[in-house]
């Protein structure tokens, strides 16, 4: 009988204390054999900590882990793999310069002759339809293909439980569907899957059970097929959701930011430059740029912010003024502010206080410098305003940026730029790793900034975010940007095809190579 | 037994200031034990090195004179280190500063006037700066590590010094000794306290340290240096050029090392001799760290290191400690400082296997 079989994995009262934070507080749930179990929660809810304890990377301070009914201690990942636990991380650990086969061989606990390993890899790939050439160099693979390597690596060990940490954040909609097929097949063969995500529609489509975490505590274990997305989201956040308030019948002003055949040079070996990108953003308009990670988004942001700048002043214009030749400081003076994807170490300095971080980008626009000296009073006052207006959880302007959680730091960074009232704002991944409550606040601030007449460019991999937030949408693939179209006229299938590199044909072919 | 390091959420500010003191105490303690074990009077060594210079008023002027070049060089180095620019070749820049000053002194030996000394000092600053140009150029253009280039240039500088004092700059009336002629009164630093050896370089060192502290804590230049050191990507995003900062950091530290060099040449030495390189440039690296790369802290660190230097000389004569012992004490000080730094920023956790999970 089904009921008499022990649970594949059971957690009882798991508690993990970090200095200053209780990451997991008495969490208990069970995963049945062959079940696809979602672990749902905002960033910082304790999902990652919990699975790290299951996979033996960390140890709980209290509580019990049961594997097939027996209490176990998982001292390290190797022991976890031995039990039959596999994990696919959100960030891949692959050597770009090595081949698929070499990467897999490096990650194996047991030494297996290359030929035998290759045969087994091909076998796993055939069984699950994970198509991949074992001799391809990783650098030439897309993110979706790289994820397949990690999955194959995990499957080679015949796991009884596969942990997937935010697996779809880097995939196109088509790739997500392929992944789900693989996961469903695995589950039908009796492998349990612990699926970590905060994307509710995916969980509804894929999972049998969902355990929801909030602030380190278990809120509920429910059946996602019965729950609505909204009800699960509210459990996850703990309060009613706020929708983005977009004024109806918005009208756009004149062209504000015009980018004309902007290209960058290839700098690193694995770096994707932007290639003859052109677009226009009008006053009051939010342009979204979708695309799978690593298709030139970073180069595009750097080229727009001025971190990379060329000689052609008219490649980028604001209100008709050419700024393509200016550096970041000069562009900020012209009204263009930018927020790069990486918060720590790029958009902010972790070791610096928030007030010092305000000096980084706001010093000229807000008069924080006089005769080469920094007016730290002005920086503190402005930082205090950012903290108050964007509900940043920080002790004050003197807190170091590194002491803030990811979401709070992002709120601070977005606030720092938005309160400068830039006439053009370019942001990358504005809500990446930010909890839903904070994301809603950031989205609303962007909409309000646009309503006040600014032109906004949002680069994101989150299609839901782009479709909710933006007025027009373009897709970047291998450094080339598709034509921007109104969001309501473009279907998710079309976006997916563009993300995968299938362009409409004419506009790509029209450009001589 | 397994142990691992866990980053502390926020390192204690008090500990950051206490660790240099702790490092000095640990150095004294371990030094006493080690030297006792190898057959010296260990306690005596510690007493002579750390206490005698403080307790004997006759030694105070020595402390002032020895700490001045250490402070000046260390302040320059600290600015570079803040920017993650590792100038290890201050000794060479110090020598070049001395040589440039000496060159001007030799050219102006038949002249007189109050303008000569400032000219020499200016020349010394430029000389030290010039010696930092090559590492800066190589680092910014070809990504050559400045640790190697600046260090190697030190030996070039010493060879240049030897060549000059043996060859073209040798004093014709010097009985064949490899040294230049004595500087004239207009070419020497005046003493500022009568009947002592305390010269103008001492107040200059204090002014340099306070000015650098002000620059680093209040100015955009100081901010730029710190951002580049802490997060180069953030610096670029903030509109600061990393290469420009590397140039500024290396030129500043070279200029200050050169300043220290010319002050030593025109002060205690009074001429150029082969024994001019006295390791101030290397000792100042320890001083910079002991002072927490903070120019005000460096004043105290410079004094502490001067105590060890002066005390080391005392110990050589009184209890026959070998000269190398002072080097050992200095190195221990740096070691204990860096080690305790790690413990301020991280905590050590023993026993990875969590038994309490079973409770």
C-alpha cells in the first residue's frame, strides 16, 4: 500500500541559527516517494538554508532529518549523494573552458574511466531526452544547456531525491517546458523532487504538494493544484498583494532616449558584446528588454551607463544631445542614471556605509561635493530620505551596505537612483532576489517615475515582471536586439522564440553581416 | 578536529583599535620566550627593546628622528594600500629621493641662500615619484604586478646609489671613501630643538600625516582611492577611473618616500653614503598596517616601530643581541597583527560534525 511506505524525506523541527538571524525555525515537512514537492517562499524565507542542510552543506542546530524513515545525519554533500540525494544549484559550478564530459568527470565522487562515463552519460541523456554533445566546450553552451549538464551530473548517481534550486530563472519558456517533462518522467519513476521556486504558476503546473516558508517558519503545506496563485502568494508574503497601479490611457511624450546602432567591443573571452543595437524610449515610457542571461545584457547596461563608452557621441542621445562619448559621471549630469545587475561590489560597496554609497552616484547631481571635499552631512540627509521613502530596513545612513539583506540593499539602490529624478533610468534585474513585497514597491516607484516624464529601460530575465511593468518590449539575443513592440501585442511564445534566437527573419537578415 | 572560519556580521570597532596593542604585547611575550629558549636573556631583550627607549629621556630624540621617515613613507604606502595598489618598493623610491636631493646639493655647492633646501626637497619628492612611474606604467598598460616591479626597482636604485658614490659623485677630498662631500649649512635640515638631533623632518612628518588623514577622510580623492580598493567595479560605475587611481596612488606613495629620502639625506646623513638605504622603506610597510592604514594611527605605529628600532640598537650593545633579532621582532609584530585581524573579522568554529542536531 502507498500509505505504509515510509516518506522519502522527512524533516522534523529543523532549526538553523546564524549570527543575528534565525534562518529556519522549527520547520517540519515530508516528501513522499515520487512526489514533486515545491518549497515556496520569498528570498530570505530560508529555502536555500533548508536545502543546504538536507544536502549536507550545513548542519542544523536542532531537529531531525529522516531518510526513508530512518534518522540520518548528513555531514557533507558526499554523504548526501551516497544516500541518494542529488542537487542542481541555481548557480552552476562549471568550468567554461572544459567540455561537458570533463566537467561531469570532475564532479564525480568515484573514479570512472572516461569511456564508461561517456556511455553512461549518453544513456542518461537518451532516457530523459536531455540532448547534449558530451564533447562540446561549456563556453559554447546556452544557460539552458548548462543546466542540463548539472541535471545529468545529478542523474548519473540514480538519485532518490533531486533538489532543484530555482531552476527556471535562467530559462526560456520553451526550455522550462522541456525541463518539466524531464522532472515529470523522473517522478513517475519514483524519484522525489524538491522544487524550490517563487514562481507560482510553475508550481501550480508542476508540483503535487507545496510547503510555504515565511521568515524561516513553515506557514503551510498545501496542494498547489487546488490553491490559486494569489492565495499562495498571500501565504508567502503574509499580507494582501498590491498590484502595480498604472494610470489608464497613458500617453507618451517625445523621444527621450535614442540609441542608434550602438556596438561594444568584445572584452573578455566569454563575454557577449552588443551588436548594432537601436531603440527609442519616449518620455513616460517603460521599455523592457527580455533575454536569457549572458546574451549581452551586461554589455548593454555598461554601454548605456557609460562604464563602456565609445567615440560616437550620437550612438546615444538624450533629448537630442549626444552623450555616447561621455563617461558615467558626465552622463549622470546629463540626467542618465543606471543600476547594474550586481548589487554588491558594483552598484554598491559592501564595506561602505549607505551614506558613503550615496556619494558614489549622487555626489554631482545633489551637490554633495564642494571644492573637492565631500559634504557628508548632505550625503546622510539624502540617504535618510532614501531609507524612509523606500522603507529600507537599515539602522540608519551609517549602516554598511553589506549588512543589509539583498532585497533591502536593492531597495536602497533603486531609491538612491530614483530620488535623483533622472530623466532616463536604465536598470538591470530591478527585483532579482527581492521579495514580492519589495518588488511591488520597486515596480510602483518605476511606474511613478515614468508617469513623471522619465524614460525607463528595464533589462530583466523575468518575463512576468516585464509584462506587468513595461509598455514596450524588445528581446536581446547574442547581443542583437529585436524591434521593440507594445507589450500587449506580443505573445509569450513569440518572446520565447526571440529569446531562443529565432528572429522574425527580415530585420535580422536585412542587416549585412 | 575540524575548524572553520565564520565571517562576523560586523567586526567590533573597539577590537580593530585594540589589536595593534595586542600584537605588540604578543610580540613581546613570544619574543621573550623564543630568545630565552635559544640561550639569550629573553626578558632582558624585551626590556631593552620595548622599555629602555621609552624610559630613558636621552633616547626620546632618537625616537622622534627615527619615526619621522617611517611615518612619512607609511602614510604614502597606506594611501596606495587602500586602493589595493601594493607598492613594496618604497625603499627604492626613498633612495631615489635621497639621490635627487643629493644631486641638487652637489650642483649648488658653491651657492648659498634659503632657496636651496626647498629646491632639494622638491627634487627629492620628484625623484621618488619618478621611481614609481615605471611600476604604474607597467601595471596600467600591461597589467604587470606592481609588487614585483616596485620591489625589483629597489635593487636597481641601490645599485645606482653605489655607482654614483663610487663614481661620479665621489668626494675628491674623501680619501677614496665611497661617499659624497658633506652638504653645506644651507643644504642641511635645521634642528628645531636646540642641543638635540630633532630636525625639521619631524614636524613635516606630523603635517604630512594630518594632511593625508584629512584628504583620505574628507576629499573626493580619498573616497576614490577607497572605492577603487574596495570594489573596482563600483568605482567604474561611480565614474572613477581605476587606472587613474593606480597612477595617483603610486605617484603619491613614491613622492612621500622620496620626501623621506631627501629629509634623511639632508638631515641625519648630511651626505650620500652607501649605507643610506636603512630599510625604512620596508619597515614602513609594517608601520602602515600597524597603523590600520589610517594616517593618524600611523603616527603611533611609527613611534612604536621606532621604539623597536632604537631598542634593538640598545640591545645589541647591552645584551649582545644579534642585529637580526630586531628584524624578527618587527616581523612578529606584523604576523600577530595580521593574525589577530583575521580573528576580528572572522570567528573560529570547532567541530563541523553537529552532534547537537541529535539532541
